[in-house]
C-alpha cells in the first residue's frame, strides 16, 4: 500500500493516466503469469488460501496418528523410569512457565491498547481521526497475530520435546 498525502493544489497523482495504468496492472494480475508460476491470479486467491490451509491440515492430520501410536507404545516404558519422570515433570513445568508468560504478554498488550483507546485526543480533522483509529485497529491485529503465533510456536515446541523425550526413553536400556 502506498501512503499518499495530498491537497487540492498538489494532488497525490496528477498523472492523467494513473487510473488506467492501475486498472491495467489489476487486469494483468488477474491472469496467470508464466514469469511467476507460484503466484496465483487474483480471482483464485481465496481458493489458494483455502488450499494452503488444507495442505497444512493434511500434513498435521497425517502425522498425528503415528505420533499418538508411538507415544502410547512408549508410555509404559517411560513412566516407570525415574529419570524420564523427572524430565517429563521439568518439561511440564517449563511449558507452564512459557504459557504464563504468554498470558502475561496478552494481558499487558490488551491493557496498553485499552489505555491508548481510552485516551482522549484532540483531533481536528477527519483525516487525523481516521489515522488514529486505524492505528489502534492495526495494533490490535498485530497483538493478536503475535500471540497466536507465539502459542502455535509453543505447541510445536512441546510436540518436538515430547517426541524427543519419548524417543530418548522408549528404547530399553542396553544391558
């Protein structure tokens, strides 16, 4: 997106061909571009986004049953080993601490955003008002994005660490 500042005497784009060129770029973006084979034409973007989600779900769904079966088979060996129990407890405590940190970040972010939203500002133009309100909305979206990404990262780290813990203790000790 381009940020444009203009006045009646100095328009943002005084080129009379600006709109036809923009419409031409839009039409071109609506067609397949052999120079960018991975780029989806604009009319198909919603389908491409849905397909990306389905690919992720397919990948996640394919690996979950195998992971669950490995964990179920390894659990009896793991839960009776003192070292494994200590490591599992430490992992659980670390995950709990990480989760508490995420909750604190969420509450702090919402508090700060709420306080800023509640601050009365002196705006004397519609442009300044719209700019400030848009800024608050964007900050809210940024906070939500950061938190959801952090939770997803924590979930993936837990999966990797649990798999490592099971793999480490599932094999019988050499004797």
